[in-house]
C-alpha cells in the first residue's frame, strides 16, 4: 500500500513539474512575441539624465519665461477634460518627442507642448503639429508660459 501511494505521489509530482515546464515555455514564447512589438516613446530628457548620471554631472531645474505650443483649450464643462486627455493620448502615440502638459485653469482645460526659450523653436513644433494633426488647426498657437529647463 505504501509503495502504491509513493508511486502515485511520484507520478503526480512528475506530471505537475512537466505541466509547469510546458506552461513556462508557453509563457516564454508569449513574452518573446510581445518583446518583438514593444515601442518605447520617451523624452530626450531621460537620455540626458542618464548620461548626466554616468558623467557625474549635476543639473538643476529652473523656471523661466518661455514659450509653449497650445494645441487644445476648452471650457465645455461636460467634455473638456476627456477631450484634453484624448489630445494628449494622440500626441503621445505620434512620433513627436515633446513634453506634454495637460492643465486645468478653471474653467479651461488646456493641452500645451514643449519648453522653448524662443518663439522660433516653438514655431517649428507648431508647424510639425499642424502637419501631423491638421484637425487641431483652429486650436494650435504659440503662448508665453512659465517653462522648466535643466541648467
């Protein structure tokens, strides 16, 4: 009786281990397939911060007057918030490498892009936004704003 229970127990353990092995292999295949399709969108600031860490450089964030490109503004109480986040999502999914700010200054929801020291650089981004998102033409313009830069 003890031998039968021991054999049954060993058989169960072997079956469980082989099932776990096949599940692990299956999960590995899924992960590998997912890795092939991963697209990472990150700010160029991340690369600069990593390089600064490697070089031992210390940078400080400074607030100055500058320019941003406003691509959305609405005070429609029931839809403005969701519309602002929809615009943010569209821009994040595009090829634009730019900081995105969703702002709420009652009663307005706004979406602004970038941190530019001069109006000419902001104009280049505005032109690129209008090329990629012609539907934003009526809402896209350059605004003066408090911007954050690394110094």
